[in-house]
């Protein structure tokens, strides 16, 4: 069970990091245009790598565990995204979002307990 939780947290962290890298990529680009130049954006390549790793780990989790357990545990990506946005982009996190995160954590706790 601990392995499932740790792998789910890693998958969620990789997904959140992919989103952070994607935001860095959009800031680096300035105005967005479709061109071959976009493939020289290292932030975009890092985003793709993080999301690819998250997807491979997601497939492993789905193959070996119940979807009804694994999918709710992926809610940790919302938590990681919010914390990383606060750290890297200085985004304001109002109390209502913190309450939402507390509810997500509570739900993840109950889902993991029911899977024992």
C-alpha cells in the first residue's frame, strides 16, 4: 500500500512539474507562434519529458491497481501544482484554495484507507 501511495505521489509530482515547465516555456517564448523554433525551447522539452514519465508511471499504476483507488490519489497533482505555483511564480493562494486542498487531502486519506 505504501508503494502505491508513493508511486501515485511521484506520478502526481511529475505531472505538476510538467505544468510548471510548460508555464516557464510560455514565459520564455514571449508571444506564442507556431514555428520550428518552439522545439529549441528547453522548458517545453522538459515539460514533455516530465509528462511522458508521468504517463508511463500512470500506465503502470493502472495495470497493477484499481482505477477507483489510483485515480482519486492522482488528485495530489492539484496540491503539488498549487504549491509549485506559489514557490516559482509567487502566485497568491487564498484561504479558500487552502481549504480545497485540505478537502483533497482528506479524500485521498479515506481512499487510501479503504484500499487496505
